[in-house]
C-alpha cells in the first residue's frame, strides 16, 4: 500500500504506509491538484501565471500523458473516476470523459460564487448568484438548476457517504443541511 503526495514545486512522490521506500514519480513543477484513481494519478501543473494543464500518470508503467491544456490556473479540477471537471480560461467548466477522451462545455464558472464545485453521484453542486445550483454533468444537454433559492447561500461541505450538503444562508452564520439523495431521486436534470 502506498501514500501518494505532492511536494510543491518539487514533484509527486509515493511512500509505503510503513514509511519506507519513498520514490519520486514525477519531477518538479507547480502542482495544484492530485487524485489517485485505480492505479492512475491525475494532477494539474501550473504552466504559466494564468494557465495550467491536467496530466495522467499510470503507476504500473510510469507512462505520462497530457489530457487538458488551458486550465484556469488558480481553480482546482475535480475527478470522479469517470469524468474530470475543470475550469478553462474562457470562463466555463468543461468535462473530460476518461473513457472516451471527449470534451464538452458544461456551464459558466463565473456563476460560482467561491469557485468550489462539489460532486455527489452524477451531480455537481456549487454556490451561484441564485442560491445552491446543481447539474447532472454526465448528461450532455443537462442545464443547471437552482435547488435552494437564497442569493447569500454558500456551500461549505458535501458528505458523499450520507449525501448531506452543508451550506450557510441569508448572510448569517447558520449552517443548513440538504439531503442530496432526495433531490436525485426526484429529478433527472
């Protein structure tokens, strides 16, 4: 068993869970995100002051491949094992299919209040100007829907194990919980 981690501007490493056999897998760069999915690492590199790229590294054969360019540098990307959601410099969230390599535009990230996008099942959630927004990102023609109307609502966390979305409302520090599983069973969009 391995633990994978980033040393900023130095590289991506792994170390055995007993603390032995530390290895550098990818040499230095400015990294912004790291995911491990079924033997593959997905990571973002800062290419310039305003742009980045997403890469794949296969741990079994050390093969590296660039998947996406023109990533908006200061925004993270999101990976559910089937899709990567990321922000481009054009102001939109784009979706990359890991199985087909197809890329499509989903929605404007300028509509996200704090830039955080949280994934639960086939849905992405974010704080938008109308309130808490949701989209089924696995459907090509899906449109964003407001699931809680309050233009001060701010997503704080998402517990994917019990499908609880935590957010504050009304400009106050009042924490609310929304059961996302009940939303998913009522709607297909």
